[in-house]
């Protein structure tokens, strides 16, 4: 059974806590994917509880990495998300970077706004969109926003809502190994085996392009959770809060340079250039 995922454009989803001071493996790859040396960056800090500090951190990083222009968008209210000046500041950006924090802040403040429409417009025009932690989780059409790791395989413990919809049928979870979140994705995939779960470790990322192939980048791991071969589960027969039984969930572990073909649901060895 083939999957036909929809990617609105070029995306890099980062698992959070990426190195910003030393080797910068993930962030250097972000810059490489822009495809030009004279590049303009827009940084959206909405997810953060301390947007000004977060903006300063990424301004320092992208200055170090050679950006010619950096706009920091500390959008904390929906009125700002429809500010024409802020929308205009995203014009001609080559990279839009969405920082981490709380993904519900992103959807509630930016959802349906002119700023989000501008981000989507830049994505469709060929700009690169990168997000870390909450900024990556929000890429999905279905977004996890709550669920304790230890309760991930108990029915109803993982809560979802609509994300930005940059990709469809692919659900991202971040800080994946550090916070033991495998159960969260297993529950989501059990309830809808059409979807594929992508759990991204810290200082790691997946590079998504229009061909349906993802490449893992960074020092950690990317975990693929595929429900294509699920045979039996008890999900329909149990009450909320009861433990889930599920058969034949397929799991892949990717490291730097390895890939995954979402159309074929196929693990790819380290031959991606």
C-alpha cells in the first residue's frame, strides 16, 4: 500500500535543542539547503515564553552563519499576526525559521492569520521553512499538543489538534528519545494507520523535499513509526484510560544521511547526497 504524502514545499523539521554554539551540524545544513550565500531570514518566536531572548539567540546564530538580513518577528498577540508591516517583513525571505516553545501558542496566535498566509506563500514560492521543537510539530495537518510520555499507550492520553498543514498524513513528535515519546506516536498510528509518525531526536532533523523522501540529519536519531502492517488492536474495544494492545507496528531508526521514502514506506540506507 502506497502513501501519497503532501508536502507544501521545502521543509526541515528539527527535534529541538539543536547545537547553536559549536559544530552547528543541523543549522549549517539548514543554511546549505537554502541554496544561496546571500540569504534573508525571518525568525518567528511566537511559541516561546521569552520571545525576545529566543530572537536574540537565533539572530546571533544566523549572523554567524552569514545571513545578509535577519528579521525577528516576536508575535505574541493575534492582532500582531495580522499586522501588514510584519507580513511585509517576510517578503523575499529565503528562510523562515520557527522557534520552539508551545505549539498551541503557534496555532492559536498564528492560525488563520495574514502572517501564516505569508509563510505559506513563501513556502509555495520555494523558500525554505525550518522549525525546531514546537516549530516542527506544527508542520503537520494533525498535531500532537499534549500527552505524557509514560501514558502514551493508554487510550485517550494523547491529544491532537490541527496544525499548519505544511504536510499531510505525517505526524511529527520532537525531543523524541530524551523524553521517551514512542508510545505517543504508537497511539496515533494505531488509531489511524494511514498516517506515519516521525519522532525526531534532539540535535537532529529531517529534511523534506517534494519527492516524498526524507533525509535524517544531525547527531541523534529519527524514528519512523509505520502502522501499515497493523493486524490486531484493541483500541475500539477499550475505554479511555485503559492500556492499548497493538500488533505489528513497524519501526525504523534513521541516523545522519539515512532516509525514508514516504510514498513507498521504505527505509533508505546512507546513499543520499
